[in-house]
């Protein structure tokens, strides 16, 4: 079964056609937007340095949409999955992660902009929306429902059980906490946020995520500073291995390049989710009326997640040579942080992974509940919340090789109709002008 799933991921769902679709969509919208990603100062002026509308208790502020998006994306993708990308794709995978993020910033803008144009308002003034609305408008309701179903399944797998598994394993390693104890704790914390709703989630992330992100970034910088002499070599290795065409393991010429691109794009998208269409749900809850400005907030989230935090994590691993010791992504990160924090490394890393995982799972529950309401109606939201909360315990206590593989498949299946719909709207001259 695992071999079949690996084959589907490597050859079909995340094969060359999928990479071309992701990269091509990002390039298309980058050109259409005049490569706005290069002007980071302008993005900051439109977001963090500009004036934003305050929430009214029924919507999220633009800043809360940013912190909520980061809460979802700053999960195991930035630590465990990043190490996995290096393990299987080499240091060059980091380069392709940055490339995917650069073009992903344009894709994130486009999907948020389009989602804002299709968002709805409930009688009580609540704003809501999702990629399924614009997918349905151009591809038909069947594809919209397919997207929503994949999102629900992904929320239970990638958004919940894989996160809880990383949480439980890390707490066992760092603090000796039994897996079942971590599962119960995760159920309690995630359940609190799941049943608290979107507004409560936004309020919590606005306070927690900036502090947590800064603490983790400082941890990465400490590791890099301790190994400062190794930084030039690590950067050179990232670039050299990104374009390596040597054969790997007896394979044909170019295997290293293809594997690096594949793992870099796959884990980059796993981390920042640009192109999946999921972040549209959160961004459509914003109090911001301008689709263009909200699109900038979505782009900034991709930049912070991958270009800053993922790259710093990668450098911390590479400058310490942690990727050469063998093991999995968590082992790489643990060895890297050990060079700066010694015996406290596992505790620091475990705490970060656990908090990020709780935030990610809570955000994915929001994605899943919105899709459940779209497909089945409001009365099924609470039953879904119960199932989602119970899955936290399953994820924390079970072996999840199969779930990781299925999570990658659902990601790819979500992305296909989302990206195709965006491209079709992008070619409509009078619709997607990228301005209000």
C-alpha cells in the first residue's frame, strides 16, 4: 500500500506535470503582477506598515488573517518536513523551496484576490468564502465539491493527525511525555480552539504567533551564529546541489536535479500552502474590503513562512552538518539545535513543534468546517468538530506513514482544480485586473 501511494505521489500527483502547473501558475501571475514580489517595501506598506480596518467581532482584522494563516502554515512543515526535504532531495531542495515561495507569493495573491471577489456575507454581517466558489464558477459545481471534499480529508490527515504525531513524538523525545498523554492534551487544547470559532482563533493567534515565531527565529539565529564560519559553505552547497545533474544511486543523469526540485516544491507548498486554495478561507473572513490589499497580506504570509523561517531552519541544519548523521527531519533539527542549546535542544525544539502543531491543527479545523458547511450544511459542523478533535488522539498515538503519503495526495488533488480555475480567471482580461 505504501509503495502504491509513493508511486502516485512521485509519478502522478507530484510528478512533473504538477510541478509545471504550480510553477507555471506562479510565473503567469508574477508576470501579470509585474513581479511585485521584488518590491518587499511596497508589500509592507500595504500590510504591516499601513492602516488596516479593525474587526467588528464578526470578522478578522487583516493582521489576524496574517497570524491565523501563519498559525496554519508554521507547523511541522517548517521543521520536520523541511528536514525530510533535505534528506530526500539534498540541500538543493532548499533552493527550490525558495523558488516555489517566490512564485507562490503571486499565486497566493491571485487566489486571495479572486476569493475576495466571490466572498459572501451572511445576514448577521459575517464574511465568508473559499476557493470552491470560484472553482465552481469556472469549472462547475462538481469540481468545487471535489475540492471541498479533498480539503476535509486533508484537514483530518495533514492538518491534524500528522501534526499531532509530530507533537507527541517531540514531547516524548524532549520531555519524556507518553504518547497517550500528549494525545489527551492535544485533544483538550485543539478542542478549545475548534469550538471557539474563527474570531476566537484569530484573537489567540494575534497574541501567540508573533511571539512564538520570534522565539523560534532567535533559536535558529543562535545556531547559525555558533556556526557562522560554515554559512558560506552551506549557501554554496544549496546552490550547487540545486542544479546538480549527477546520477544518484545508479540512476540516470539528472536524477539529483529532479528529486531536488520535486521535494523542494512539494515541501515548500506543504509549508506555505500557496496554490492549495486553503488560505482563501481565512483571508475571506477579513474586515478588509480591498481585494488587492488582502492579497498582499496573503503574499506576506508566504514570504515569512518559507523565505524567512524555512530558510533559517535549513541553514541551522546545514551549517551544523546535521543532515549527514542520518535519520528523519526531526533528528536533523534536534542535532542542529544541540550545537547551540546542548542538552536543552530537544526541550526547546519539542516545545516549538508542539505549539506550532496545535496552532496548525486548529486552523485546519476551520478549513474543514467551512468545507463541511459548503457540502453538507451548517448542522454538520459540530459533528465534524467532534471527529476532528478525536482524530488528535489517533494522530498522537498511531504510526502514520500511510497518513503522510495520503496527505501529499490530497494536497495535490486540491491544488489541481484551484490552479486551473485561477489560470482561467487570469486570462479573462476584464475580470482579474489585480486592482480594485
